[in-house]
C-alpha cells in the first residue's frame, strides 16, 4: 500500500488544531476509521454498470485525489476499495456478492483496508439487509450520497477543499409508498466538484457529462427509479459551462448522460429566454414543457461553441439514453442541424409486441416507436440505431417473442443489447408471475442474438468501400498478440452490455500491416461503429480516415488513408 505523507500547512492565526475540526463519522461502522493525520489510503474504484456509474466514479476518484489519496494499481494493492455497483439485473449484484470472500481475505491479511459500496445496489428500502448481503463492506452510500464519500470516511479534513466539507446532505423521498434516494444535492455538488477541479476524468479523449439524474418513468421491471430517485436536471448554464471547459481541455468527444437524457429540463423553472420551447410529449404522461430548456436547446448551445476555424470545438457530441416518449421533433431537428451531433441514436424498444410493452409500463406502442424512427431516419439519413430488448418478461408467449424478432427484421437495428428478464426487488413487476422458464429465456436470447448477428452484418457490410472518420480510442494488440494498452486505463470498468470483440475479425493480423512500428488500433466512427485498423500508436486520441475493407457483425476493419484529417467532418 502506498503511504503518502500529508504536508500540513500552518493554521491561520487564532486557530488551534483540535479534534473537533474533524467531522464525526456518521456510520457506526466507520467510527473507528478516523483519519490518521499522517497517512492516507491508496484507492481503487471498481465500476460496474452504465455510463452514469462511470461518470460518478470519476467524481469519487476526483474527491479522493483532492484530499491527497493516490490511486492503487489493483484492488489487492489498495487501502480503500470503492465498488460502484449496478443493480439492473440480479447478475450484476451477484458479481459483487461473489467477490465478498476475496475482499474479506484481503482485509484479514491487511487490517486497515476499507471497502465502500456505492451505486444502485444501495437502496434505502433495503439498507437493513445490505450488511448481510455484502459482509466485507464497511460503508454503504446511495448514489446521491456519493458526494459525501471523503467526508464520511473522515478524509475531508481541514486540508480538504471547501466543497468537500460543505456537501449538501442527501435527502430521501418516497415514491409509490417506498423510500428511495433523491438526487437533490447532485447538481450543486457536481458544480462545486468542477469548480475545484475535482472530477478525475478517466479519458483524455472522450468526456462524460451528466445532465439529468434519476428517472421518472415507471417501467414495471426496472429498479433504476428506486436506486436513483426522481429526475433532477442540472441548470442549463452549468452544463454549457462544463461543455466549454471540456472543449477547452481538448476533448474530441462529449457524451451527455441521463437515464432519460431526452427528458432533460422539464423540472427546471420556466424562463423567458426559453419562451420559444413549447413541445408537447407525443406519448406517456403529459408534462408542461413550455418555456423550459430541453435537450434540443442544449445540443444547439454546445454545438455552437466554435473554434477559430468556425467549426464546433467539440467535434463529436453524443447523448445517452433516450426514451421514445421524449424524442420530440425539436430534438430530431437539432440532431439533423448540429454538425457535431453524431449520426447515432440509442433508443431502447424493449419489445416488439404492444401487449408486452403495456405490461412493461413503457406507455408507447410499436407503431409510435417506428413512427419516431422513420422521422429521424428521414431527418438524418443513414443514422445508426441501437436498442435494448428484454426477452422472457412475465407472460411473454412465443408469438409475442416472434413479434419482437419481426420488429427487429423491419427496423434493422445496427446493434441490440439484449438481456433475459431478471426480477428485481421492489419493482411493480414482482406482482406478475415470472413464468417464462430460464431455459426458454436462454433459448429466446440466443435466437434473438442469431437474428441480430445477421442484421448487424448486413448493416456493417454497407460500409465496405467507404471512408470513415475514426476516433482512435486504444491500442488493442502489438505484433505478437500481447495487449499493451487499453484506454481508458484506470478503473476496472465493466459494462453489463459490453459488445463482444468480433471473433471474425483477426485483430492481431492487423499489427504490422501498415509498416514498421504500427500496431492494431481500435476506435469508433461517428455512427458508433467499432473500427479496427493498423497504425502508429501515437494516433490514439486523433481522428483518422479509414477505408473500410471488411465487415463483421460487431465491427469493421480497414486501413488508414489519411492519418490526420481535419476533425469533425460528417462521413460521406
Ligand atoms: N433508461 C433506459 C435504460 C436503463 S436500464 C431506458 O429507458 O431504456 C438499461 C437496460 O437494462 C434497459 O433498457 C433494459 O433493457 C434492461 N433492464 C432493465 N431492467 C431489467 C430487468 N429487470 N431485467 C432485464 N433487463 C433489464
Ligand atoms: Fe428503467 Fe424505464 Fe427509467 Fe429506463 S425509463 S431507467 S427502463 S424505469
Ligand atoms: Fe446504471 Fe445499473 Fe444503475 S445500468 S443506473 S448502474 S442499475
């Protein structure tokens, strides 16, 4: 473990060092974990789940770095392990429960090591059972309590930046008679984290930018509203200011984040400057959206941050995850009109059968979904569409599953993230029978993946013979097939929905094909296609023009034609 000496600056005149200056520990479990003034633990963050969790982990790492803790190379080397959990399916929680024994062994070998569990597995309603399910954990923090991490560990002492001592205390609220966490303090704690440079971004190429926390939808299978609380939008100007900062820091790609990123703004106060916004929702619960900022307005504002060449300073602007209720014409027009907004939309469909959609509480029909898609495909020709699908939800018949396969055949998604239904505690669907047997769920999942493999391959083949701008993310392998670097490198990020690397594409074969010193590189096109090609490792972080000469179902392969094009051009 790395021990860092803390250099104490002299106290201002009139003040004496007193134990009272250290805030009392709130949890009994951490009361013994008082800060040792002379040493700070090194930390390791294990992040599971979605991009929102990855962004939250960047804030937590930033807090710990700000108080003087150093990063540890692995969990085994760390004095402090932060586990940022996902609870969307049972498997995600089980993965962390399965590591409890290893963590307990590490703690026995190295007394003083502490484990903090944060993220969506920490739900207020189930707090009493957490210690039993996660016995190696010393401190549990709900997602909205994460800004208190350093404070709760007793690490935010008089030396810490002001914001760490003054975090807003999180509130708990009740949704449908159940206590859930609320994200009230998150917008302001993000603002202070940014002003104090306390967000440790895990990449220098691509930045996350949370714009709305929580979820107001009521999909019957989903735990997210119970873990993340109701929707809370960050102030419009704060987001634009953060985007400007990201632009100034040289990032090429910015991804706006929210569980329902396109319902951004409805909870903010109406303002005269947004009087031109009067969009009505075309499905779902009615909301008064008049004179409130929306995602379209944000896209336009960020797209118009221009450099000296008159082009958007951030050449690639993405947003995830969108909900079909809130895919307004205004948003579609903004996507079509903003040069920096990429030609990719992730729009979860969940099922292709109207009765299943209703049982899932999605409150739209297949025809509503396809109408929105037709509209966006007309406005942004060739846009890549990805989606999420759940198979084997309560009562799903074989015909209803076939309806989903038919919808996939008609819509032709570029990518599908599919999962078998997993009952989650406290969700409304627990009142329905989970009556699709596990082997049928598995069979349907495999059948769906086989259908999508064909469709994905056909979509990808359309790129053969075309040039695409690839933002190079990482070196995949050197000549003898050894992995040399993976970007982002720091946290052990595990995405439940991670795409498999395409087995058909022989990545190692690429190394060396573009001359001495070249390695296998991987990056993304604006359409979010994974592209493999060979080139100089110094190209990581640059946009490179690649001529596509091979397509597999999950990725493309090609050769660099012009290593350094000007950034931000739409693909032909
Ligand atoms: N806010 C996004 C998705 C968040 S969760 C949306 O509305 O689409 C990410 C995905 O996990 C969901 O799209 C859904 O396909 C899947 N998912 C959520 N709950 C699940 C459950 N109980 N079982 C299986 N998959 C689930
Ligand atoms: Fe879950 Fe539905 Fe909210 Fe998405 S919109 S996070 S699936 S409740
Ligand atoms: Fe994300 Fe998983 Fe939570 S998908 S919002 S980390 S339940």
